[in-house]
């Protein structure tokens, strides 16, 4: 996925919920790299606006709780 992201093959990553993508500690690195490449992250279950700072912060907090589950 990250190779395709670097090649600008898509503009967004869509997941049903954060716990489907954040089972490991690499979640923050994935989100940071995606943001650097201009790729949005969309969670269908959590309604977070990741294009603004507070939405990004809330996504990180929610991902921590998802990892605990």
C-alpha cells in the first residue's frame, strides 16, 4: 500500500474502523507518511475530520484505545 501511495495511485485510505488498521504501533507512522503524501485517512465508524488538527489528534487518541481492545 505504501509503495502505491508513494506512486500517487490513490488519494485516500478508507477503513471500516480504526481497529481494522491500527493493531500495531506503526499506525502513527502510517498516518504521518500518508499525510506527507497528501493522502487522506477515512474511518467509516469514527467520524473524524482528519484535515484539521483536532481531528488528527482525536484519531491518534482513538487509535490508542483501538489497540487496547
